């Protein structure tokens, strides 16, 4: 069997089976948060592979998918921007590894630069249907939302919507997809709007709106000047394999945290 075929076989085993039984010790798997993976996890995993010789396979799908995969023994760890809830299994450990922020993204051509939490509430309540209402062009409003908003939805509900969940309105387009798809749609849609995470949105060709006049930058997030800071987690089972635990230790180490900072994100030590 060729090396390539062996690698493909290992990946398939790890993604459809219990990794503790199907995968060799030098292979760990993860899935989840569409903000964390492009923000830091994909790059950091590649560095860890080179340094340790342990292969790290990571796929997206969103925080809810990652937690589901982990609970069902399909992966060794989940990346999440959603905090632990009473519905999550007791044996899941949520470890904060970096800081992100809830952001609101629009098309690059949109002249609107700033928004307030009250205006965001009006958007998700369906009261804002044209960009003229925010000082922008005469353009229909297209808010991209999903059937399951995951970590972004949790942050939006807790930080802005006063506990309410996002529901379909006349100004919204309902999708069954993750943050990555919302961002891509905003890139292509002049009247588009979506909530997202700083870590992934900064890599897209979109405009991140200021909130109350404060830009979502690394400095403003680290100093808590930008008002919507939130944690990013790596989640593992309490009885996880030692190989997976060593990966988490690396992420939390001085080297790992330095890499997270070098990627343009806020490391644990930088948050004040």
C-alpha cells in the first residue's frame, strides 16, 4: 500500500471511528469552530506536526458539530467559541486558549462604518430593512443567519440581544451553514450583513464595523476597549488520550501562545 493510500486510510478511520481505538498514537483529530480553525488552529497544528511528528487532522463544521463529534468519540478534541452548557456531557473539559470578539461584517463597498448594539437588535428584530436606515445607500438589507447559530449565536444572544435568539425576519436569509459561508456571502453581496468572529473575519474581503465607534482590532480586543470580547476554547474529554492532552499543553505553552499572537490573534497573556 502506498504512503498516500495509508494516509487517506488513517484519516478516514479517525473521522468515522473512535480515535482511541482506530488511530495510531501519532495521530489526533479535531473538528468544530469555523472561527478558530482559520484564526489559529490550522496553522498551529501544522507547526505542532513538524515539531512533534504527531499528525493533527482538523476539520470545520462549527462549534456545535465539533462538540457533537467529540461527545460521540469521533474526534480527540473540539474547537469551540461556544461555552459549556447544561446540555453538554459532564465529562467535557472546556479550556480557554485564546481571545476573539463578536464582529459585524458588511460588503467592502458599504459606506457604513459603525453600528450600535441597539441597531443590531433592530436588525435581528426585522425593523431595519434598508441600509438607508443606518445612513447607507438605498439598498435592501440582507442579513445572513443560520438554523443553528452555534458559538456566534450564543455570543450574539448574551452580549447584544439581551438573551433573545436569532429568528427569521423579512430582512434575513436563512442558511444551514457555518460562519465561513456567511462571510463568503457577505463578500459577494453589497447589501449583506452577518455576525461573525474577529479571528476569521479579518481574513476575509469584508468590512468589520466599529461598535459604538470602536474598531475590532487586536489592540482594542486585548485591552477590552472593543466591547464584545469572547473566549475561544479547546474541548476534550476528561479521559482523553495522552497524545491529545500533549497537544493542548502545547497550545497553552509559551511557544503555542506566541504562535497564536503571531497569527494576529489575542493570546491569553495579552488579554487585559
